[in-house]
C-alpha cells in the first residue's frame, strides 16, 4: 500500500479524475445525441436516399452499388452502424477487404472530426483527408487484389426491421454500455498519464518509442497519444487527447501531424478484429492504413519545407 498512500500518487489520481471526468462528460454530451440521430436516420430509411448518389462510385471501386448505404451509415454512426447496413449487401472476399479498409479509415465523422477539431486540426480538413485516403486506398486495392470467390451475405440473412420503440430500446442499451466504457477508459487513461508524468516514466516511454515515431514522421512527445489512439481508437482515447492537446505541452505542428496520422490509422485492435471475424485479411486491414499514415505526414513535412523555401 505505500505506493497508493504516496501523496504524489493521490495528487496524480485526483488530477486525472478531475480532468478525465470533464472530458468524459463532454464526450457523452457529444456522442449520445449524434448516435441517436444517426440511428433514427438509418431506421427511417433516409440513409438509403442519402447514399444513392454514391452508388456509381462504389461500382467504379469494384464494390456493389448497395455498399454506399453501409459506407454512409459508417460515416455517420461509426463502424457498428456500417456493419448493421452491411447485412443486406453481398460481398466477395476481395470486396470485403476493400470495403473494410474504406470503413476503417473513414467512419464516425460527426464524433471523431469534432474531437479532432478540438485537438489541433480543423474538422473539415481531417474529414476531407480521411475521405480522400479511404477512396484512394480502395482504388489501389481494387487494382492490386485478385478476385476471390462469389458474393455472399456476410451475416447469413437480412435482419428484420425493428419497430420504432424496440429500436430505441436497443439503441439505449448500446448507448448506456458505450457511456460506461467511455467513462472508465477516459478516467483510467487520464490518471495513467498523470502518474507517468509525475514519476518521470513518460519521458522514458517517449524515448523508447522515439525510433517508431520517427518512421511515422512524429515527435517522441506524442508517442503515448499515438499509442492510445491506435490501440483504443479516437472516440475512447479522445478524453486523453483533448486534455493533452490543451495542456500547452505540444506545438501546433506536432498536433497537426498527430491528428493526420491517427485520423487515418487508429483502433487497430477492436475495429480490425470486427472485420477479421467476417473473413477479411489482417495484413490488408492494417498495412495500407499504417503506410498511408506514414506517407501523409511525410508529405506534409515536404510541402511545409517547400513553402518555407518559397517564402524564404
């Protein structure tokens, strides 16, 4: 118990709980109404209308036209919203891999772009970047991947359309579980960060990850935030990222580079595992996102140097 009773530990825990609680409350107030609106749009059928103009683009990428509904559902309601809409769309293995990469790069924009807008990169810039990268990766994969198998429904059958109140009850249950997860994760991460800083462990961790950060074009200062986003995702890691971005520890350039990187590649565990369970390929799901994240940040650096030379 000596560690727990240490005044420095108590101070770190109290500070972490205070900061984490504030961030968790902000995220809950943001996510709950957006989630409800997205689910109502999906339930009402309006998403089908919104998605129709994208159908030709889907076919041009080697995907079924109906995939546009699932894609827009993912943009608005996150990966799970996209999965719900995928139940009625037949995919080949190749199409599943292409669609999964698109969804993993671009999803939940209403929440994630709002969070990133508060952490150093304007929402329209990060949304545009993620959309561009998702379509570019899909086009490349459509050319590079061999055709595999016949199209089939991934979930075996189309789920029955729920009435309004059963749908709302199902949404409320998911929302309550999400709120509990967000609160627990944000508080634990914020307390962990405070402890790492208080006892000097953060600098050691940053130094250990510095070689990896150099590959991604990032500084060692953002290493813990990068790891958090890539393991837990933007929504769950948002509380820590928002607190840290407002702490004055990071430069504006560090935050822009970080947001560019984690906007393209994040949640390598949960979201990736979902599509693995449907039959997608692990290498295809992970490697293109990581490579794209590396390329985007280094291109940003190259363009910044060109601008500086032109102005100097």
